C-alpha cells in the first residue's frame, strides 16, 4: 500500500519480541531493510515533489506578477497614445466648432458660451447640382477669447468650401480690423517668411490645420513676402484646405474609435497627402486596433524611416510610439528579427538611448533562448524545452516589448511540453494563464480570435492528456467556432470528432448498466477493451490476469487506497475540481473491478 513508515514500525516491533527463531529474525531483518530502503526512496520522492510544487507555485506567482507588470506597461503606453491623440485630434474639434458655427449653432457651448470677440454674419451663395444657384445661407464667423484668429479664419473657410487664398486674406483682414477696434489686436512675433517655412514643415508632418493657419497668418503680412514666398503661401493655404477637407473624415473616425471606417477613409486620400508621419502613425494605430499586425508593422516602419534623425529619441515622441507599436506587431507575427530592427533604428540615430539599448539586449537573448526551446520541442526533449522556456519567461520580466500576448505564446508551448511530461497540473495552469492573457490583453490591444483559438486548442490537448474529455470537447467546440472556413476548420472538426468518440467511450463506466452502455455504443459488455479502462485508472500491473484471484483483489484495494490518499479533495493541494474528478473515477473503477473479479467471493478464503 506504500505506507513504508508503518511497515518499518511494525517490523521493528516484531524484531523486538523475544524467542524468535533465527530464520524468522533473518526474514524480518530483510523485510525491515527493504521497508527502510523504500521509505528513504519515498521520502526522496516526496521531497522532490514538494520542491516541484514549490517551484510551480513560485512560477505561478511570478507569472501573475509579470501579467500585472505587462498590463501596467500597456497602460503607460496607452497614456502616451492618449496624449498624442489628444494633440493630433485637437484640430478636429476646432473644425467641428467652425462647422457648427456655420450651421447656426452659435459655436462652442451654444447660448452658454462666452461673448465672442468677433462675430461676423456672412452671406454665402451655395451652388446646386450642375453648378446652378442653390440659394443663399447666412453663416457666422466667430472668434472667442483664447482662439487664434488666423486658425479660425482658415477653419471657417475650409469648413464652408471657400478654397481661395483671396477669401482667406480678405476675411483675415476683416477679423484683424475688428479685433483692433475692440482692443484685442495681437502683435505677430514671427516674420511672414518664417511663417511660410513653418507652414511647409507642418505640411510635411501632416498637421494640415496648423500649416493652413501658418500660411493664412503669412498672407495677412503679404507685404513682407517675396513673390516666390507669396505664391507659396497662397498655394499652400488652398492645398491645406483641400487636404484638410479630405482628411477630416479619417481624423473624426479616429476620434470616435471607428477603426474600420478610419482605414476606409484614409484609403481615399491621395498617397502624397497621407504619407506624413503623424497620419502614418494614426494609420498604424488603426491597424493595431483591428489586429492587422502586418499592416500596422509596415505603417510604423514608414513613420520611423520618415522621422529618423540624429537627435535625442525620447519616450512619448511619435517616432518612439511607432517603434513600440512596430516591434510589438512584429512579435505578434512571430518575426523577432523585425522587432530587433525597430530597436536598431533608434540606436543607430541615438546610441545613448539607454532604455532602448537595454530592451534590445534582452530581446536578443530572449529570441535566442526561444529558438533553442523550439529545437528541443521539435526533437521531443520536453524537459530541456521546459527549462529553456522558463529561462525565456524569466528574461521577459521587466521588458517593455514583453507583452502579455508574446508571453502567452511561450506559455502555450510550456503547456504542451508539460502535458507531454504528464505534469498535468502545471500544464493546465500555463494554458489557463495564456488563455486569460489572450482574452484580456489589456488596454489598447484588440482580442485576436486566432490567438484565442490557439489557446483553446492547446488547453484541449492538455485536457485530453489528463483524460478530461469533457473539457477537451468544450474547448474544441469553442475553437471551431473561431476558425475560418477551410483546412483549419476541417482539422478542428476531425479533432472534435475524435475527442467526442473518446468522451463517449470514457462514459462507458459500468457494463451492468445496460441502458447507458447501449446509449453510448460501448460495445460488447464482456470485451475488456470496450468502455473505460478501469485498470489504467487504478494503475494496476499489466500482468494482473496472471495473478491469483485473491492477489488481483488485493491489488485493486491497495491501489485504490493509495490513489485515494493522493486525490482526496481534502488533502489534494492543487485544483479541487480535478481532484474530485480523479477521486470519482477511482471509486467507479474500484466498484466495477471488485464486482468483475468477484472479490466478495474470495474474501476470507
């Protein structure tokens, strides 16, 4: 029964009795020596299991902490994105205000808004279809305290289709005159030529609203410009209004979080107008939200390439956001080399960027260890693969690029390896942690159906190895629901059919229950290969049939008591549901085998 300490105690007590014959003493000493040797082995095994359980508990705690850290880093990255988006999409709010004023809503805040510094009703003639007159409309141009007059004029003209440099100049002069009369005139600190240069730079960056306002402000001081500069300002302000009008739907869709709509709008914008780094970064963000990692990576790479300069690369800069997004997208695609390339780009232009250098070194070590683990898994060296993967997870802690999703991929590999080693409890914990990571990836990261399906497949395999066919069927059905039509769906359907067949046979518990036996199509009741293999459940020896009937029954009872000590829910330290299932299966196996072997007839013989 494996209770070697009690056996040694009884043998020691027997040896202490006086008057024993020599051969009896020799036999007892031999049995005592065997009991002590087995007890020492049992103690070593218990210490080994305790160490493994402690290591598993430590790994579980580390994984939980790593998941919290990854989500905290994701929250920090999301805060950087929020700052960037607030800055980039602020002109969108300005445009909405201008359009609202044109429609007679009274500008921002309606009636409750502060009294405007300038309020100019203007009558616009709208053209109908075919260029015919479409009627007149009174719209109001307003400038409130704190607003830039040139920006408001540009926004008003862009919103109302006044794509003319002359109109911008005329309205700018009228507004400036009104402000001067009211005592709110503001001296222009920047020269007109510098404003043209600024506008050209902002146009390259994709900030069309700011560029248009700079050109409009330069036109207000047209006398300071050369003919070439004046032509550049005039063409620039018109081009910016048209570009602004074309990019407005994209920016507004981004502000609403309508990612598919934003991508569709951007595709209608001419390539030269959407090649600016900030628009490319917004495009990458939309693709990231949609889980289209390849497109996100390519867009981020274009941002890094366009903004790469020998200067300081700091956290929160658009190009650093592109580096973080691009490297994460590359890892999602399993392209570790491409992720390293993003970090290399930073170090090429800013070698003193210590944070990126540290991430680069860690990621390089992680990818090397991951390759080693993959090689061990391919060869079937699961123990070596588990050690390598544990090292990888250790190095991932504290890495910005070590996202929960990348960690989940490693945990799924661990789950498969440990399951093959019959370390079912640890394997299931790895699968569960990975499943939580892919279904709750944190702020700013979309849930990928493909990743969820992969986690469900791995967990189903772990369930099958542990003879939990009910769990395997549930997971495979969920995975099949997330599989696209084609070969993958067919493969999952075959796996599900196989699991259902094994589930059905596992439900064949008692041949005497004829109805359940027939309902589950268990086969002939007398066939030992039909139904659940109770001998395997109780871990009985392969030569059981060659033993005497009394010995067979003794094995059944001993193995049941041994496994009951392992799986009793009150004593088991792992998952209680698993212990209850195993305990129930052991009890069912004992009940059926005791009846089949007629142990009650042999009792007492």
